[in-house]
């Protein structure tokens, strides 16, 4: 059971998330159904919690700008700028579907964490954002699962 807790915790880590937790679990020889369930549970938790917590984090970072922790706030604000540039073509043009695709792409700098921030930045309604994050996150798991099982070959 320790392995399943490990998969769940890894699925909560930014950039790693469920998509790479799956690859890790399969590589470690953990049960595929258990790995899938725990990685999916991590996607679900992130998708439900991040859209609610991000406005609070944003508020805190803005308050830190005039303090000794301003460097931390500056890093955060630079990250927001990067997310805005990276997600803009997807979200601005295609809205909900664009957010799903952006989250589903299994590359660093995409995923549920970045997608949540993009949804917040672009003012996507929380219910739509949560749905897009869950769908995109689960798709990213499938996209990485199939090659990991040898069902799809990547050129």
C-alpha cells in the first residue's frame, strides 16, 4: 500500500502530476489498476482544490510585493506571465476545449497546476474550469499510459 500512497503524493506534485505518476508506478511494477486509481484521485483532488485556493495565493503574493519576501512574489508573478503566454493561444481561442487540450498535453509547463492558473488568469468560471481540469488531467494520464504499456509506439 505504500506504493499507492507514493503514487497519490507524486500525482499532486506540480509538473509531475498524474501523468508521470503513472509512468513511475508502472516502472516500479506497481499494480496498474491501483496506480491508475491513485493517479486519477490526485488529478481529482488538484482539480477541485486549486481553483478555490489560487485566488488566495494570488492575494497573498500581491501583499508580499512590498515586503522582504518580494523576491518570492516576483518569482510567482513571472511564473504567471509565463503561464499567460503559454496558455493564451489555447484558452483564448478555444475556451473550455482549449483548456482541456492544454492540460492534457503531457509536457512540462502544462497540466492541472498550470491549467488551474490559466483558468484563473483568464477568468474561466470555476465549474467549467474544474470540469476542464479533470477531463484534461485524465486525458494526460491516458496519453502517457498507452505508450508506457507498449500499446502505442512513439516515433
